[in-house]
C-alpha cells in the first residue's frame, strides 16, 4: 500500500457519512489525536508504517462503530503463536486484529 492510497483511505474515512435510522452519522468518529504508544519500559512500540500513517491523519477513534482504534489497546503480544505481533484495534465483538 502506498502513501497516496493511505491518504485516500484517510480522506474517505474523515469525509464519509453512513445512514442510520434517523439521518446520517460520520463514518469515522475521532476520540483523540494519534501519539506513539510505548511499552512498560517507556520504549516506543514499532508500528507498521501504514497503520501509523493512517492513525496520524485520523487519530484514535471508531470506524462505523464496528472497528475501534485506541491508544490503550496498542501493545505487543508477549506469548503464544503471535509473539511479537502488535494489537492495534478491537472490533465490536471484542476481537483484536493483528497485522
């Protein structure tokens, strides 16, 4: 994915509207500006460049109340088959997607 594609996606998310029972709502609802997460020792967590580029433009928030990006959820998995992978979001079912 290129930087241009990331910019297009961010633009669509920020400008997009979705229909609800009475009227429309924004496609993306921002809660706070993006800041780089750190681990327990205070070191910055490495984030895939495309995820970081998107969050830098949109901030932390919800996409259509289905997929949520939160600063508090960003951490590196420390055990199991996904050791070293980054958790960066949660869907409406409580699942954490990994890149």
